[in-house]
């Protein structure tokens, strides 16, 4: 079952097992997303849990939600921004991967031929992207969101999302073409 079908079971049938499946399907991605706003894994998980608790309690009033994934991402983003505001933490939220590797290459036969060194170069190129560019690239490539969904979640225009994706792809292509 896909995310939207599970959500329909939750809001119309009050199906707890569908709610649990929805949580299992989305919690890890949303926690990673929260981590890009607040540099605290535990607080991010807590925020995601709170969003799901609110989702369950407000399920009857969510009839107008057409895309649950966008709704969840926007809810997590807003909760993270409120968390940052309430803790008055203003330090930079740079998306530097080191210990929080978010982008990973999918293992299909063609990519298995890519050497370890090239893989590291590509990961480094992604990690060296400007923060917004990196976030957009990962949301599209890792989380499988459309550019329209990313634009809605991050409150950006579609042109901005496309421009940021173009920058990311160009920088990664440069790394690949310069690889010896």
C-alpha cells in the first residue's frame, strides 16, 4: 500500500494498523529531514513523533489534505522552525554530511561498477553543495519527492527548485567528468 492509501485508511476508517504502517514508512525520512533544521537527532525524532500524534488526534479534520507526504514534510518543517525559535538556537544549520550521511547511491548493476573512489568523490561533491541546493537534491533523489512537492514543502518557487537541481547536477557531472 502506498502512503496516500494508508492515510485514507487512517482518516476515514480510523485504522490503527494503517497508522502504524504509515509511521514506519515515513518516520526515518522525516527524522532525517528534521535533522537538516535542528542539529539534534533525538529532538528531530521527538518532533516527528509529535507530528504523528497530532496527525492521529486530528485525523477527522484532515479531509482537505490531498498529499499526505507534503503535509507531513511541511508539518515537520514548521515544528522544527518552532523548536529553533523556542530554544533561541541560531547557529548555522549547514548540511555537512560527515557523520550524517544522507545521500547514498542506489546499488544497481551499473553503479556497482563505479569505483569506491569515484563514489566517495560524488558523495563529497554532494556534501559540498550549498545547504539549500543539497537539501533539494537529496529530497528529490533520496526521498523521491517531485520538484513540485519540494517547492511546496520548502515554500519555494518551482523555478528555484529547478535551478538548484541544475546547479547540483552540473557540479556532480563536473566531478564525474574530471575523475581519472
